[in-house]
């Protein structure tokens, strides 16, 4: 996604933003766009949650790392409950995301 499109989405109607959430979540890997995308995701946590969960269940370790480090802890409690099993699944693996997922799970505690 282009920076101009992301900036335009910050002022766009809700329906337009929600329609672009799958692409925005995928674009989080681009460090130059992360802050703008994170701001949008924080505005629409409920609508973003299914796309975040889908990405956490994918094979894209780079995107999973960004989500675990930058997004999961900022989600409201109800969104965390939706993605809990995906994060737990990552935490139970022996891959290089295991520790990152365990740290993300700590943000689930009251």
C-alpha cells in the first residue's frame, strides 16, 4: 500500500477503512508505514481483530512478529480474547516466535 492511500484512510469514512483492513494488516511489515497503520488499527480494533487473527494463523513469520510486538498488547481485552488461541498456538511452538508470543500473552493478564 502507498503512504498517500494510508494517510487518506485516516480521514476516510468507516466503511472505506474497514474494507481496507486486510491490506493494512498485511502492510504492517513495511516499517515505513507501520506507525500510520497502527494508528488506524487502534481506531478500529474490533473490525481489525479477525484480520489480525488470520495473520497470526498464517505462515508469515515476519508479519506475526510485527503483530505480536506492536499490536497485540494494544488491543482491548475483548479483542485479545478472540486472538488468544492463535497467540497461545505460537507460544507452544519451538520456533523463534515462541518467546515473543509468550511476552504478548503477558499483556492478556489483568
